C-alpha cells in the first residue's frame, strides 16, 4: 500500500445555496474517499472548514465519486482496474445499487451525471480491444443503457461542460489490461487527447498535444463556467526532462501549456495529481504529491504566482476564496494569502474532485 493518497474537491453550479437533497446530510461542500486507521475504506462528506460531516463504508479502495445534482446520492468508483461502483444514499448510508462493469470492461474511477441527473456516464476500458468507452446508465434503477467510444485510449477523468450538453473526456493514452495490473503497455506509441462528445457519443472536437509531448498523459480535468478546460498531466517519458504538467484548452483553439521556472519545475517529479480553478476563475492550481508541491498560476498570463511545499498533497478544490487542499497525512487546508492547515484527521485522504455545490 502506498503512502500517497489523493483527494480532490470540486464545485459545479452557480449559487451559494446547497442543493435541496444534500441539505439533509449537512450540505457538505466536498466528497472524498479515505483510508481510516482501522483499515476501512470510506467515503466522507467534508465541509469547507475541513470538518467530516459523515462517513460511509466502501468494500475496497475508492478512487473518485460522482455526486447526483439533486439527490443526496453518490456513486463511488473503485480504483482502476476496479469493476464495481456503489450507489450510496448519503442520508442513510445505505447502498441502494451496485454497478458492475460488463465483461471485458473495467472502470477508470470517474463518472459524471447529466444536467438533469437522469443519466450517469462512466469512463471505462474495453481492454480486449484496447480502446476507451463511455458507459451510459439510467439513474432510475442504474441499469446499463449502452456505451459509446471515448475517442481514445485510457479515458480517465470526464466532465460535463457548462452547456449541459457536451462531455469532455481526458483520454490519457495509456493502454492497460487487468491481467497485467497497472502495467503500461503502449508508452512508445501513446497519443493522449481531450475529446468533446455529445450525449449520443458523436465526436464534436478533439485536441492532441504536440508530438514531442505524446508521452504526457492527460489525467484530470477542471472546467471554468465559460467553458475553459484545465487539464493535469503525468509524464511517461525521459525523467531528465521536466515538461509542462498543466494545460488550458478552449474549443477551436490550440492548447496552452503552463510551466513553472525550471528550478521549481524540476522538483515536481513530472507528475500532477489534481487540478482546480479558483472560484473567480482567474487562477488555476495543480498539486504534485510526488514533489510535495502545490503550484498556482495566473490564467491570463500563464505565470506561476505561488508555490507551496506541502507533504503528500494531492487534493485541490475551489473554495469561496482561494483553494482547499488535502494531504495523505490527513491534513485539510486552505490557500488564500498562504497555506493554512484547518483540520487534521486520522486518515489518508484519497482521490478526486467531487462537486456538491458551487461558489462561482
């Protein structure tokens, strides 16, 4: 078991008012998976102040979750190459449904609901074909409706665009197979991309990185309310190189790649874990748990504006002012004028950005 644990917290609508169903469970700002001292894996609801409002048991290590836009309901995904996802009533703690990946498929640990909450989309691997797919599920009974191609290999994170009609998928480009665990099978020929899809699976647009960066896997996403997409990268190439780990993309344009000065960039170990926009959209931040760093950039200029040293930091989410972060040591903190630890829990925070309400 590794010591690094991820957490991402995120915010997705346009008001400070908690969604009605979530008010019944204390109106949490974030969901996060965690490993607790008794060895149990749980899904937790967190306040913006770092308080744990509830925890719910998981049968194994989680990766991320999707929060229903109306109901106090979360879908918790197993860590890749897991084949289960649990639908949890966060008001009662009861498991109300279980999603099992079809034969020759496994989940990549992320999913997103449609704007009306009637449909769930999941990132999956068709590992015999070596291609990514998006699973489609009816949230009335969580029956599988079908699937469509993700537009690439290794779809990891996925977000709903602000128009409510478009999905953006981070196709990381890395082929894996459950028989070989998490071994990466195609690094010399990998081609990561961002793919924009409509709800029928039709490709609207694709963006690939420059050929020299074809080993820079696109992993995690954040989306600004005007449609600007930020993506976090994990370099799979020569470790003596220190390529950009953060990109911005707007449909119809080339990507912008942001990097810190070489002195700071060289300490990040070529790995960005999580990404988020600040609530005003002017700043974007990435966490680099292997480099124990959190970097903050100005969106307009692309310049590094702040760099913090934080042990095992990976979680990052938008807050009312600045960012909230978590670490594998159990810390929950905030970034305003500096890095401030608000709370410490006896757990290892794990995984990714889970929207409950929005502050933008």
